[in-house]
């Protein structure tokens, strides 16, 4: 699964160039984060198509609530149970299958690391968080699904992170991992209307373990809001 992650960069120009978006409307919201948690607003990329096509200009940065709230949900608490969507069950799910079939409901969720936890040898000690990064800490995109609906008179946009079996590196800590799209071409393909649902789901596979680095993090990330977010959270 993926229950916590980071987007530590605050470099709007760099992220805008990397993901072909303008951050004018979102500003620094969602950036400089060291302990992103469910129900919080997260930075997503929606719209667009192939990386070298005119449709890429349609990409837009959108803040979305992490934890999908489908149209039939009567309580926001449903989102707590829908922070992740298992890749192998996407096309069988009444919540996710309709979203996978539509280009506008596939999104990128921007990050530069994610956490999983190891049990401590001493049961009285806190679990040890481990942060996984890609290509030495470069920003990347989770494959995600998003939907918008009316909630108490306002528009509510929410999202979920797709997960898959862990690769050899992540499996040392957990048996699942988020789907990390390997390059801009795969990101564009995920959001492209040219792919049918089966083809889109075929992109949701484990990332090459050689690209992933694991490092113990500070136990302050164990509790959301327990400490002010800072770079110190990345250090054991």
C-alpha cells in the first residue's frame, strides 16, 4: 500500500517543466511536503495526452483530496478506505472501473518519495519508517485515479493512488508498493485517450528496483501533525 509520501521540492519552475504544467493557480500548495497523509490536499496532474502533442498543453495542476470519494458515497469517511486502489482489481471494481475507462479520470500524483514501516524488534518501540526514493531523489508520478462531485454545495475533487506487487527492493519492507510510472512517455500514455482500460492497467506494474533507494526516516513521521514538517523528517 501507500499511506504516506513526500513532495519535498518547492521549485515550481522545475516541477512545471518536468510535468508540463503551470502552477499559477495552485502556487506552492502541495509543495515542500515531508509527510503527506490521507484526506489532505495533494498535487495532481490532469488532462493532456502524449508528451510531444498539442494536447499536452491541456494539462493542468489540480489539488485533490487524497482518498477517493465516489459519486455514491454519503460520507467523506469512505475516502479513508479508498486512498489506494489495487491494480489487479481495477477493472472489477464498481468504484474504479468506470474511472479507468475514461481519460479524464486518470491522473498523475506528484511525489519524490514514499514511506513504508518496519516493525521494531522491541514491540514497545515505535515502528521504523523507511523512505523510498527514485533515481536519487528525482520527482516522479504515481499513477492515480480522480473524480469530482458536488459536496455540500461545493465541488470536491478526490483521488486515489494505484498500487501493485512490491519489487525486490520494497518487498524487504512491504509486499505492496505504489505504481510509479517510469518516464514521461508512460505518464503521457496513462492519461492518453488512445489507451483502452486494459492497456492502461497494463502500465500499472512495479518499477525497476535498481532505480529505488531505501533509507530509514525519522519516527516523527509516524504521527500526522505530531511534528512540524521539515527536512529533519528524512533523517533517522
